[in-house]
C-alpha cells in the first residue's frame, strides 16, 4: 500500500510529501514512470505514485538521504 507523510522543513518552511510502499516495494512516479524506493516531493507538485511488485531492499530511502542532508548520520 502507498503511504504518504506530510512534513515541513524548519529551515525554509517548505511542505513536503514523503511517499513509500508499506510492503517495501518500489514505487512508480505516475507522471514520469520513474521508479523509486521512496520519493520526497513538494506538496504543491501534486505528484502521484503507484506501488509495484519490485522489492526496494537495495534502495537508499528518502528518509536516510534527508537525514544525511540535514546533518544526521544516515542511520
């Protein structure tokens, strides 16, 4: 099942939407067909995603990437 979580970046106030599969599968961005383990999009973009049957076990997650970018340790 597709899960979406909205959050706001404190530094600049942007509202973002994190989208991922609750089953650990890749998701397909509907407008482009690109595959992701997780996606983080600006809320205003209105992007939609569909869950696939492709396991996402080797993908770095958007949460891990955001953690690193925001100064965390990635874990």
